[in-house]
């Protein structure tokens, strides 16, 4: 993400994300040794994985097309053996050549209705991989796995630190971690991504486990990938069933929890419900912008739509769709799930109009939900927002300059470490169910989640407004800092107090 006019020269993502840590540490006078312990990760695992890739059919360039205009079409009978990839290429499985009648010139062939392609040989490929284990004083390391072309040590340190604060805020007995692979998943087949996942867990086997470090889904990973991770970790073990809690976010049919798929979006909505209630309002009729239409964005949009809110704009990596009367979210979900919509994109949806990327955040609405990647609400973007609240469903979506502008403009903020804590909270319920060999109903999961999110969000609100109180749901008296602070600092203050207790009460091993 480029620095905007309002943003000063960018520091590292990690340094930026730690600004709230240092602010809160000052406010609560965090013990100096605890502060040192929390300034850097416990462990940084950086390693490489290799896989074999298949041959590819890569579309030729526009200039090359003229050169091959008289190339006769090839007939590839086993059409299903050409596996389409989201980046426009095809994986060429060898069975595609059985009974095929192929005319090749300079390595190029024409496939009827699909165009001209150059055959590119597959072979071994190497990818950089990471697992950052930030802190485990409150329990096993916990955090998602991201497959993306732009990941780095800097980013994963920031996200692993975030997980440490988030598990403390959610008051679940976990620490923080994050990791993943530097890869563009749109350029690889399902089978190749399976091999990436298998190698990733093969290399991590000694440092993860149900009581050590518990991965979960994040950007471009999903329940299918979690199933592969669980299989690889438990393969050949004597008691594989006792290890199901090694990953969370699994399919409900193999030990996943009811409600986990929508949990992050559901948690965001519980926060928004409280935000509206404090204002004496309801979410019905409120206009909403959602950036990102993956796991978190779809769940947030679907739940808000069902509650009578109007989702007036959705943006993903490939397109932006708006409709001031409110998008038909079930129809948009069906569009994204179409089998030939390989990028699962909102692009091409006919129930709204297209908008340029840069104008998305300027659309009139009351609620903005960034649910894609980090660094999207810069100072400039924040200046143009027309909303009353930014609910950070994504991790780290607001830059420090964006934060300052939101504060100056009195736009409310629901910070990521509570706003998207629903995911890890239900991951904890999944882990508990796995250890106890139980299966809870969706209603039971959501009841617990609602209580947990609303109680902890209530404490953060009380810290922010300096209004200590004991309610039937929670007691915020021991967390307030004696003055009003912004919501991000308040959330961090709650996390640091809960973490500090462990160090101070348990002491340090020397
Ligand atoms: P996902 O891979 O399911 O979806 C990501 C979405 O973001 C896709 O729709 C993609 O097209 C879109 N996107 C990517 N780049 C974009 C860009 N430049 N502009 C607009 N849209 C873009 O990922 P997810 O699991 O929904 O995660 C989304 C965010 O929520 C991430 O920041 C993640 O760390 C955070 N989060 C996820 C969970 C979870 O349970 N999955 C929990 C907590 C936080």
C-alpha cells in the first residue's frame, strides 16, 4: 500500500502496529520487564518449502497473437484435464494429451473457444514460509495462516502481536502467533496448493500441536486447507483423534465448530449492535460499506442484510459494486459462488453499478467495514469517509495517520483486536469441543460468543470513557486507567493488564 499525502514516511508495519502498544503501556504503567518481554516475538520460524508443479498453458501476449493467427486449432478431447486457474492459465494434466490431435508451433497451440496458449514446463518451485510465535504466557500460541504474494516477516510479526492482544481481550487461554507462505494462490492448482500445505505442516510439525501452537484460516486459506493440515499433523500418530485440536476452522463434519465459518463476521456485528445501542439506535436501515468479500466480508454482509441493514457497496480485489437502495446480498453471494467465477469476485454482478476503486470509501453510508487486507484506511481515505463508524473486521486496516484523522473527525472506531475477535473466540470453542469430544449447537456457540464479545467490548468502552462499573455481564473497575482514552488504546490497555497479570503472579523463570 502506497503512503498517502497525509501519511508521513512509512515505518515498518510492525513498528506502526506497536504504536498503540506503547501508548497503552504508558497509560497503565506496564511493568518494565513485561514491556520488554512483549516488545518482540518469542520465536521467528522462517523456512523454505518446495513442491513439484505441473506444466501450464499460459495465454500468449496480444503481440504474439498475430504471429500465430493461421495456427490450426488443436482438439483436446479430455477437456476436463485442462484445469483452469484463477489467473487465466490452465494446468495441463497429462491425460489431456490422450486421444488429442495437437498442432504445436514454437511451443504454442490453439484451443477452440479458449485461445492461443504457450506450453510452459512445470518443475520444482521454492516458496518462503513463516511461523511467528509471539507470546505464550496465557496459553498455546494461536493464529492464522495466510497464503499471499505480499507477506513478509514484518507483516507476520505485526499480525502475531495482534493475536496476542486479541486472545487476551477475548479472555481465552491462548497466546499469539501468525504465519503463512509467500505465494500467489491464483497461479496454482488445488493439488499444488495441497502440496504446499503438506510441506508447510511437515516442516512445522515439531513446533505446533494442540497444546503448543494452533493454526487457523486467514486470507486465502479455508476449512479444506485446515483439513489437509490436520491430516498431515496426525498422519501415522497412534492417537490421531486426540490431536484434532491442532488446527481450528475445520469443516464441521470433521471436528469443526458450528458457527465458526461466520464467527468473525458475527463478532463484528455483535460489536456494531453494541455501538448502535450506546447511541440509542438500531442497525436496521443503516447503510454499510464492506471491503473484502471473503470469509469475513461475506459473513458480515449476510448477517447485517438479514438484520435489515442496507449494504450499499462491496469491494474486493477485482471490482467494486454499489447500489444506493442496498445490494441483494443473497444474490451477490450466489454470483460469487458461480462455478466459473474462479476468483469468487463480486465483479460482473448485475444487481448494482460499477464504481472506480478510489471512490469506494467516499460512498454515503453510516458504517464502513474494512474486511480485506491491512493499511487500507490511510489519512487521505479517512478524510474522504462519510460514515459514522469504522468497524475493523480486517487486521490492521487503519494506518496511524488514518487513526489520527478518524479521531479528529470524530468518526467512531471499533478496533480490530475486539472487532474481529469472534473468529478466534469460536476457534477456542472448537478446540474445547475437540478436547472434550463434544459437538455444540450453533445456538449454543452464538450465545456464548455474543456474551463474550459484548462483555469485553463493554469493558473497552468503559476504559475509553473512564466509566468503571460492575454489571451482571462484566466488571470494568480494575481496568480503567483514570482518564479518557481512545478506543484502540483502551482495547490495548485491557489486553496488557490481562497479560501482565500472568507475568506478575507467576513470576519469571530465570
Ligand atoms: P479471504 O481470503 O476469505 O478474503 C479476502 C477478501 O479480500 C477477498 O474478497 C479479496 O478479493 C479481498 N481483497 C484482497 N485484496 C483486496 C484489495 N486490495 N482491495 C479490496 N479487496 C481485497 O480472507 P478473510 O479470512 O475473509 O480475511 C479478511 C481479513 O480479516 C484479513 O485481514 C484477516 O486477517 C482478517 N481476519 C480473518 C479472520 C478469519 O476468521 N478468517 C479472523 C480475524 C481476522
